[in-house]
């Protein structure tokens, strides 16, 4: 139909935000989230938003944003090995909150 408004794009991060939350998700979910970011039609917009947040001194915390993982201190996690290590530490904290051995 000519002139019709295209249906709204459903963003994976809006459908499953837990996968982008490094405190809630898993290493595998984090890698999948990053891959989704790189396929997303909004990646350039997210990168611009990310740049503005970082410039303002308010980077994302414990999140994947525009394909970049950020620690709880708002620092980028530079490598897959560092990301895996971060998830191991987070998982250990989750275990101790549940009262199980980490």
C-alpha cells in the first residue's frame, strides 16, 4: 500500500533486556546480545547515544550497549576473556546472595 507507515521495528534489547544486563544474564547471553547489536538497524543511533553518555560522565553500568560491554563501574570490557571473567565474578556474587558456595 502506497504511503503506508512501515510497522515498528521490534528491538531485541527491548524484547529481552535481561540479556543486555551483565548482572542478570550469562556469558553466552552477553555474546548473543552483542551480536544482536551489530545486526541492529539502530546501531549507529545507539553508538551516538553511548558517546553522549560517556562524554557526560554517565556511561552504562553492567550493561551491553551498542555492542560494548560495560562493567559495574562504567568501564568498557575490552576482550571476550575479560567479559568471561566479569561474568564469572558476577555469577559468584549471585551465588553468595542465594546462600550457596560460589
